[in-house]
C-alpha cells in the first residue's frame, strides 16, 4: 500500500519545499519538471531516482495515480534535475516488481516495509 494521500498533501506543502532545495544535486534524488495535463501549469516535484545506463527508475511511493505520474504519462516525457544537471526523459512505462530487484538493497528494504512495488521507468530522450 503506497503512502497515504494525507501524508502526500503534507509533503507537498511542507517537505517538498525543503527537499526541493537539494534534491536536484544529491545522488538518489531528482526534481521532476512536468506540466499539468489540464492546467498547463509547470510543476517541480522532488523524487527519489535510480539511474542505470540510459534508464531512470522512480519508485511510486504515493502510487501510480499521483499527479506527477499522471502528468508525465500524459505528456510522454519530462525533464529531471539530478546531480546538478537537466536530463530529458521519455517513454514512461509503469511496472510492478514485487521483489523490488530494480532498486539497490537498502532501498528495497524500505520499499518492502512501506509495501511499495510499483515503479515508473523512463529513458533518456534523443537530442
């Protein structure tokens, strides 16, 4: 079961404002830059990210119906700020990994505790 929506609301108002200050620079973090699918408004959402080759993987800790996930899926692309640079991503693909083998062991343990096994995978965009 993903993190409850009440926690998500608190994080959006409080925690994201704090983590947004460093999430684009530290390993394992990123800021997803996405556009609202109905509003057209630009958003910045701090997330955890795991990078391997041209693939970027996001654990869907708030579930697959989070606004940022739905916005990225609708657009088919996004940008992330990670380790001090901007990376364009495309091809969002959701999947379930009950063993959580796609992420490092320490993260796997945390995701198991909070019962998160849904992920979003994207790859670097051409150009």
